[in-house]
C-alpha cells in the first residue's frame, strides 16, 4: 500500500455549492486508490461561515483513516505550496506520491490511481497529469482527451508543458517543482511552460484518465502576462522560446485493461 499526500492549495468562493460537490467526489475517488496512509491538507482562503459549512459537509466523504488538515487564512496557490507544503515536511517526505489538486477540478471515474502509480514507478521520477474532458475550461488544447488510436493500448504523451489542474508526482519530482516556486509569482504563471525545459521533469499526460476543470479564473490579463514574462526571464526564457516547444516529445503505449467477457 502506498502513502499519499494531497494538497488543495486554495478552497473557497465563488461557486461554493459546486465546489462542495467537487471536493466530495474527489475524496471518494482518492479513497478508491491503493493507499495505506493519506494526508489531505486544504488551504481555506475563504473563512466565511458559508465556506466553512460547505467544506465541513464535503469532508464527510474523506477516506476512512485519512489525516485531514485545514489551514485557514488568506493566500494564493503558489504561496500555500511554497510556505506550507515543503519537501522537508515529514507528511510530504514520507509519502510515495504527492497529489496537487485545484478546488475546481473534478477527478473523473476513469482515473485509476493504481495504474497511475504503476506508471510513476515504471517511468518516474515524473509528473502524472490526467487529460481534460472535452467540456473543461482550458488553455492548452493538447491536454484535451482524444480518441485512442489503438484498441489494445492507451496512449501516454510525454509533453514538456502541462497546465496545472491536477499533478500526481513522486517526492523527488515535487522537491524539484517546489524549488521553482517564487514569492514574486504567487499564481505560478509560466511554471507550467518550463516543467521539462528548466525543471527537468518528465511529464506524462494520460489520455485514458481525465479530470474536468469547471470554472474560468479571474484576474487582470495584462498583469498575468507581465508576471509570466518576469518569471520566465528570471529563468533565462522568453515567451517566444517556450511557445516554440512541441506539445509532444514522444508517446508511450501501455496495455489497456481487457474488456469484460460477454456471457
């Protein structure tokens, strides 16, 4: 049995009703995984009564025996990870895998954590990224699930770029990822564009497993682009450099589970 650390780096309004449903479903999906010990750390930036009630209701679905930690207070996703999900944290360092999950991203029934962990063991250190359902809000088109070309195999795309919705990674990869978090870039703009190019991480995009991204983020697009440009420049990159990367480096074929026998 594997040990899992889950971080949800930000939870709260808007869309509390739907986010309550998403979290409940995600906790049930996590419970179906091959986990012995589970630690779930949720950063509750919205401490209103309504948000606290919604979060409490969702946590009823937490896996039996899981350690659930709620960290209340203001902050932004990158700040939460940088300051409170450190690789040296015993809850993180002793884990076999770290799952980073946004509060508006819903794990779909197709996600098989046992199969994902096998890929992590076979091809890691790596970052495992489920594909997006067709009805997801997205930026990177190559992350949308596509028809499989082979009946007997699932395709796993090794990609240098993958937007942060749900990342499953080993602790070696997480430590490397964490080292690139910056207080000057709390929304982590541009970090998804240098996963391989600068972080040196192998990213596996699983076409057979999906998550759904429900809501569009808010914010000033001008400041977003400026912050991303500054972050990329701090690592010796330009917008033109990262835009020239291919969406796929190569493809791995993994055997599909056999279809149930017909009687």
